[in-house]
């Protein structure tokens, strides 16, 4: 393993000595999940040639992807201070990775069809959407997607049996080999809040910031701050099921050192578009809120004899199902109460908000951030890279209870930090006993969900996002470059999983490298057995020797 790791990290030296710089970098086309897109850009620009965009780009940190108006170029990402190379291209390969954040579903469709174009079967057909990061190294006709090809994608959605069947149906296995799936990083879904109650008064947070959170802020060098807003498991479930409806609710007061946080309406901001963030969050709520009960709403809770209602998360998946057989499961899009009707045919009115909670939808994590920051009394969910302490100007985030805290009555609350995210995802160790088990992406998928971690010091709303590759790659390369796509992919994989600068970049954005128990099977996954990655036409590779390659 040590020798292969050294190869992954040092393969830049192979075939590149003495070569003159070519007219343009060797391009690798990718796209998919928006959840990790900003941190991917920092990683890609550290390892490979920086995507330069507008030379007058911003200072660190980069604004959220999608925040640039449609029809304009996104500026360059600055090189992350955690990179170790002030100019990027630490690999020296003169390759460049282009990644367009079109969403997990769009990424998987592109991979299945091997279509990076904008014709609707690949990366989508929405040219009005803000342009992806562009570069002076690439021809003008690739300044906006779709791309002419696709080599790998990112997805918050696990590879499932439907994806596998669709890929088989295309016949692309005969060209590109099997699909190789590996967890890319672990991330948290944070509970973000406005900071003011429904009346516009600053929340009266009586609890101190946890000492461990202050220590994590210093350890990771974050410019913003954690908070002392603590939400019990019951409070989390009550808010997001529409039963805790005001900031003076007794459940909130009890966790705030018996001091009322404020008054006025709580407004729940949720994702109105499909997203991996929504999947991770609703997956946690479905599991963590089982058996939770409480009053109908805050007004009921403040009476002498409050009623008892179920606070289980019972919003159905927003998919086309035959009524009344709604699917109560985690999904990229959920029938939140403000959607009014479901998506059945014919559509049926939703009746899932007996407590009268106020729900407001917003598209993209950036849209959620804008809605929370502009709405008194707002609370919602987003990702670490849109929030404090990662961003000094980000949303404030609450601390929540893990199952361990609930079961053992610890009185502790967990904040989203790389260490606590890693603890959560380390709660499950994959069982992959042989090469065939390792090669099957469905085995990775089925063991990767941790919706309710019960280990100590775990942030309980966390999950993996994934990188999906083809098995076989074309040996075609640009003139003057010593490495083809396969070697470039191998080198990036080595950087991503084993380079300390890559780990530092992930942590700088509030993410965590994957636990070692998940990282260790990646080397046998890609170097041997039926999933061995390689060059198309390589006679030594039992699969790729007969494939044309991506």
C-alpha cells in the first residue's frame, strides 16, 4: 500500500521531464453536486492549473457558487491559503479540472450517458443558470456548459440500483468499464438562524459558547464564531415539523438556561429545489424524530393542559407516486407544507401542518442563506461553507444533541466541526471482504448512511458526498503532455486522499476527510480485481484492454 501511495503522489514525474509547456492545459471535464463544489474548486486549483476566469478575481474566501448573475463570468477562485502552493498546480502536471455544479442528479445523468453537453440528457439545458467557472486556458466555446465530454462527477446521492440499471441499458460499460464510486469527503448540515426573533429583537441566548467549540475555532483558524444556541433533540424535531412555532416556546426556554430566547413567529426556511443537503437533513430527521411527541404548537404548550401530538417527521418525498401511497423517506425534495399540493396525478392537497408552522422555500444553499439573513425569526439548514465560523459573514449556527447525548443524558450539545463530523461518519465501518465486494458500488452505498450516530462527540447531521469515475480512460493526450487522463486521475486521487494540504483545505471549509476505515479500501478498489482502473487498450488490465475509454 505504501508503494502505491507513493506512486499516486509522485506520478507527476513520469513522462514530463524536459517537455515544453503546451499551448493549453490538459483538460478534465467534471460536474455534479453543488454541496461540495466550492471546496472542490479549492482542491482542484491547488492540485492542478488554476481556473482563472476573470483575472480581477476576489480575495479569499470566494463567494458562493451561483451568486454571480446569469450571463456573466464567474471570477477566479483565489488559491486556498491551505494549499502550500501560492500559484496552484502543485502536481506540476499542467492539467486543469473543470467542474460545473449542476446538481447530483445532473452529474449522474451525465456520467450514465457519457454526455457532458447541454442537450438535456447530460448537464442540463439551462443556459440562463449562472455560468460555471471558466478559464483562459480553454477555447471560448467551452466557456459555458455543456462540456464536450465528462470524465468524472460528484454526487451527494449514492449510486443505486436504478443508476446501475440505467448505465447498463446505455451499453456504455462496453466502452468505459464499470462505475467506480468512492466517498470524497464528509460534511455537515448545519442549523442556521437569523439571530433575531419574530419581532425583530436580538435573540437572548443565555448559554455560553461550548468550550470545545471555542477550541475548534482556534484549531482550524476560523474567522467567525460558534454560538450558545442549544437545540434539544425534541426542539429540533418540533421546529422542523411545525409544532414549535414561536421563540418563547417552553422547550426552547428550557434549553436556554430557563431564559426565554424571544417572542414572535418562527419561520422555517427550507430547500425548495432538489438537493443533497435536503437528503442528508431529512434522512436525519426521519430517524432522529421517531417517537418524539409534544404539544400541537407553542400556543398549546403555554396552556395549563397542553395536548400531546406526534412530532415525527412525516413529510412525504416529492416524487410522482400513485396517491395515496406517498413515500415517507429521505429524498432530495420533500413535500414541505408550503408546497400546498403533492405531485401525484391528480395532485392532492397537502395536509401535513396541523401545528400551523410557517414554512418558506428557497432555492440553493445561497438562496437559503439570503432568506435566513433577511427574515426575522428565521431558522433553516445549510452547509458549513455558507455559515460561521467558516465565514466571518456567514449565518450563525446552533448546537444540537446526538443520540449518545440523548441516551446518556449528558447535557452536552454538538457543534459542526471537522472532528465531530468525522466522529459521526466513523460510526459505521464498511464490510468489504473481497475484491468482488469492493468492486460493487452498491456495497459502498448500502453501508454509508449514518442518519443517527450514537458515538460520543458526534455531530448528528452529517454524511458523505461521493466521486464517481469510469473504470477505463482514453490514452489520448494533448501535444507536449506526458500523462493521459488515467494517470492524471490517479494523481489527483492520491492528492485528494493522502496529501496533508488537501486535508487542510477540506477542514478550512468545515468539511472532514473521510475516516480511514472508508479510505483504506480505495486503493484495492482502483488497483486490482474487477474494478481496476486503467488505460483503455492496456493488455494488462482485464477489463480496460477491450474498452475505448472515456
